[in-house]
C-alpha cells in the first residue's frame, strides 16, 4: 500500500492527496516538505555516510537557473534499456581485449627476449604502481573537468590513443631496437642489442600500464555517472559481461595461429594480437563516447580554481580515505587481500599451464636447441591461452545467468515518472502495479550478492591449493576454468556495492542544487546558525570534492593495486629460490606462488562477512532525491516497516518490483 500523503496545509487530512494537488503543492515550494526529505536523508546517514545533509555549494555558479534546473531534473534517473547499458559499457570490452593480450602473452614475450622469471616479476610491478598512483589522480582530474563534452570522455579518448600507441610500440620493440642500433653497426645477435631490447620492452610495459589505467579509471567513472542510481548493480553486471566477451575474443585470438591467417597485421603472433587489440579498443571507445551522452559537467558549477598537484593529490586522497563510509571501506579491505592472490593467476596462468605442457617433452629430450625450445614454448603459450579462454567462458556464463538467481540487494527503487515532477514510487505498491515475469521468480531469497561473492572466494582458494598437486594439462585447465566464477563475481560485486553508494549520494547532491536553483530569488542569505556561512559552504564544497566518483573509485583501485606490489615482490623472491633455467624439467615455482595467493584470498573471504547485505534509503526518499524534488512530510516520520533493509524483510510486492526492474536490465526485455 502507499503511505498517506500530506495536504498542502500541513497534512491534517490523512486521505491520499490527488496527484494534481501534490504537484501543485510541490510547485509552491512548501518549506516543511523540503525539510522532510532532508530529515529522512539525515536519518539514513549512519548507513549511507556519503549522503549528508546540510547546505550544498553556493548557488552563484554562473549558471542559468532555469536551464540548469530543467537539465538537472531530466538528467537520466529513469530506467535505461538493455541497449543503453550495452553501449555504455562496451568500451570496457575493448579495453579488456588489450589487457587480455598483455596478460596471456606478455610474460612469454618478455621471457622470449631473454628476461628471467625473477626480473619479469619485478617488471609486472608496473601495473600495481601505475594503478595505485594513476587511477586516483586521473579520477581527481576528471572530477574537476568542465569541458562541455563531459567529465570522463576526454580521458577515455586520450587514454585509448596512448594505449594503442604503446601496444604497437611494445610489439615491435625488438625490430625497432635492432633497426636503430643496426644503423650504428651493432650486431643484432650481440648481448648489447639483446639487453637494450629488454630495456626498451620494459619501458613499453610501463607506458602501456600507465595508459591502460588512465582509460580504465575514466571508463569506470563514466559508467557510474551515466547509469541511474537504481541500475548501478545492473550496469556493473553488464560491464562484467562485456569484460567476459572481451576476454573471450582476446584469448581466442591468442589461441589461434594468427600468422597463418592475418599475417598482413604483423610478423609474429604477439604483433598481430597487439594490432587487433588496438583496433578493438579504438572502435569500442568511439561507440561509447559518440552515442552515450554524458551529463554536462558545467551544471556542477565551476571547477576548483587550484589545479590538482602531487601534494594536493596525496592530501585529498588521504582525507578521502579517512572519510570512506564503512560499506566502501569493507569492500576495500576485501579487495586488498583478494588481489594478493588474484595477481599471480592473472599474469602467470599461461606460463603455469605451459610449464606443465612442456615437462614431458623436456624429459624425453633434455638437449633441445634454442629454436626447438622457442617452438615448443610458443605452442605451450597457446595451450595456456586456451585455459584462459575456458576461464573467460565460465566467467561470462556466470555473469549472464547468476544475476537472475541473486536477490536484488544494492539496487534502490527505480524512478518511473509518468510526467515531469511525478514519480510512480512513493513507498509501497499494490500487487497489480507491475506485470509479473517468470524471471522475477528465479531470485533465491537469502542468496544475496555478498553471499555469492563469499562463496566464489572460497572456491578460488580451494582451486589454488590444488595447483601444487595436479600434473596434467587437463586438470590444471579445469582449475583455471572453475575460478572463472570467482573472476565474474570480482568484476561485479565490489563495483556494484560501491557504485550504488556513490550514485545515491550524487542523486542527493543534484537534488539539493536543483532546489536551490529553483528557489531563485526566494532564497535568502542564510545565517551562520543555519549553516549558510561562506566557510561552511567552502567546507561542503571540499567534502563534496573528496566524495566524487573519480576520487572514490581511485581509492578503490588503490586497494586493488597496492597488494599487487606485495604479490609481485613475493613472487620475485619465490622465483629466485625455486625457479629453474628455461628448458629444465621440474620447475613448479609458479604453482607455489598460486597456492600462497589462494591463502590470501581465503583471508579476504572473512572480510566479506562484515559487509551489509543492503543499505537502501527509504524508497520515497530515494525517489525524491533522484528526481530532485522535495519530499513528503511522512518521509521524516519513523516507520519501522520502511526502515527494514534486508531483501527478505521487504514487502512481497516491493521484492517483485525490484527483481523485475533488475531482470529487465539483465534480460533485455525493454525496448529502446
């Protein structure tokens, strides 16, 4: 049922107010109703610290109040179609193809240049280092970008161009180095040329990781900004699916002998893969940036006058980390321990499978020539890439079907206004408000996103412990395939939880700005007691800067990247102790690294238990915050039934509404 609406004169009449009277009362700008929404939001601050009350930025933002109000009201909190979500997230698929090339073929390529395993582990520290520093800094820069084109698109395009150039540079590093040094009479087979080639390739890896982290930071923030608050879980699930498609394309290309089919793209397998990845990344970035409209950042007011510098960057990051809400902080704790174990699997899987594959051949013929070893290891790399392909297929299947069985947890309710300023969601609903679908019956009560994430981490740990025992390619490939379930949840669960919190906060901030702009000349200068002093406005502006999507997602990426540095250093030490020369049978150093990583992932699963299953605002408060309108007086009244946050405790019709909305997003039942 729908909670009673207050009348314009103060709510003496308990009967429902007709929609026409409700809209008229809203147009009158009733102050008690403005306060009721703020009170409801303040009551939820303990569960959603990103949503704070108080004054927003000063309304002197040099914006036309009428235009800003109209555009802010219409900035896209209505439910989006499946095609919109695909176009929004397709760019991350192109990026994943580029990353899959680096993951599956980067290590074998560096080994073929003569780099040792211990030094190779130190080379891959490039990813964690650039991820720790680059993504938060790019997030901060994009948060302050005020180009009419959008906040994130300039960084997406710039990062994509840099990624494509660095991919091609890395693939042709040997030819470029040999050619340049040959001009000075250097012997291509000399140790000097080989060492120089390795140095150039390592520089290429660092530049490539810098570029990839730039475009990844922009794409993730782009998804958060453009997806409605109630579809953040669905948008991130779609991004996870697109990532799975990108992995499959990249690994299929790596498994096939491309030199026999598309030799015009390059002389070696790695060169052709880099060319394909560059084309895919450029095409998908073009589609997302050209079709999906990003909200005009000028509506957020002028950017911070002081441009971010290294000192202010670290200062802002440090303060933002201290201000992280408990829910996001717990997600970061899980990611920190989990990625110590994920990192070795991502970078050493093809080498791990390859070592198992070549061992019987090395035992049968321990005196192979360098040419024979190169041919054997090239085939081993393709076998290892096939295992990654199986992993990606399992991950994609998980992404496609598992969301239908998980109870909606972190999605707030959709805004579906029949007319501007009117929402169809003001609390609870009649059973016949929404048509039912067979998809909404698939959700398993109690099987929440958190529990699915926990189970996947335990599965990963068990599989990694088994790597020290298996000695066949089939068994090893099976283990790698099973952890595709974990990878699917890793690409979905943490991003969905964080994005939902950020999006709710952004909806609330836009609502406050819209009300201030709409009030226009009726707004009076507030007294210090009312919280309207310039100093308080400056403090609110500073706090808002620290809570923006780019900064928070950057901190989350720091929690992902920093542990990879630990994993890299630890792997290097283990390889130094246990590794054997290339071409020597019995090298099981990689399986030891994977098993230790599994223990760290098992630790991370215990932190998942601390994450709350739901942090939803009261449905009417969420709706009005998303619409940028004042709330009803009833929103401020304590209502135990409305404050129950667990999916199982929601009214049956509300469960159906949430499930149906998600299933439309996942299943493509909506029309364009």
